[in-house]
C-alpha cells in the first residue's frame, strides 16, 4: 500500500486545522437528549453529543458533560434521569433545548415539547419522542488525562430501569432502528446525520 499523505498532530500542541477534527472523526454519535429534575422541582432538557450505551446486563447508558452543567447537578441531587431519542422530526426542537437558560426555565416550554410523567423516576420524558429510557444514577465520574490531571468533564452513567417504545417502531417483534429516523452528531458545531432505512445494511458476524 502506497504511503498516505497524513496530517499529523499532537492534541496538546493544537490541531492546525480550521476546526478541531476530533468530534468529526469519532462520528456519528448518538445524541444524549437528557431530561432531569432538580431537588426543587425545576425541569431540565438538554442534548449531549458524547453519549452511548455501555452494558447489556444491567442496561447502562452514559453521557459526558464538558463542564458541570445543570443535567449533571440535577442527577447528582435526585439520582435519576431520562434519555429521549432525538429523531429527524424533532431535530429543531432538540436543537432549541441546547440554549443556555436559567435553572428555573424549562427547555420543554422553549421547544414546544410535552413533558409527561415517567413510571419509575420523577423526571419527565419527552412525549413526542418515540423512545425513552428511565434511568437511575449508577456513577458520576470526573474524567482525567493520562497524567492524572482532572478534566472539566463529567461522565454520568445510569441504569435503564424502564423503557417506552412507540409500537409503530416494532415490526414482527423486532425494533426497527431506522424507522424512527434518529439523528446523530457528526462534527464541528452543528453537523448531523439522519439514519434512514435505505442507508442500513447487515453483516452477520463470523462466529
């Protein structure tokens, strides 16, 4: 294989490009659309681009907040939160909930979304979202570099204790990922992808 002309950099010295390529390379990433409630009853809804699933048994999801934002504070206070699936139909509303507002201002109201009660946790879910996970706090971990220096980022992990799925997304007993047209983060400040049925393909593992 011919040598590639590589752009090489060491992050501590800067990337030398117009935009930091890190979050465009580690992409696409599911969106952590997190609803929570603080100990005083104020509701928060915010999207996080560092989000994923980490364990089957028990089912654990997590998101990382770059700075200690309201969601992390709320979850630390109450021990619970909800993840809501962000879809193409809800893209503009999801983006609206990224606004920086006071703790007593509800992003549900700003985005014109409906907050509905959950079954097992006190935080509300987004009624318009086709899938929601009710979660109990497992861990909050402040991230650190290889040298042990603390980063201004907190990884919040939660166990999924209840799941809400729109039955329209289930065909022959199987959840159809692309039917919901989820949106996922790409890079820069506002790049996204839409997951569509025609973009999916299957590869069966060799084991």
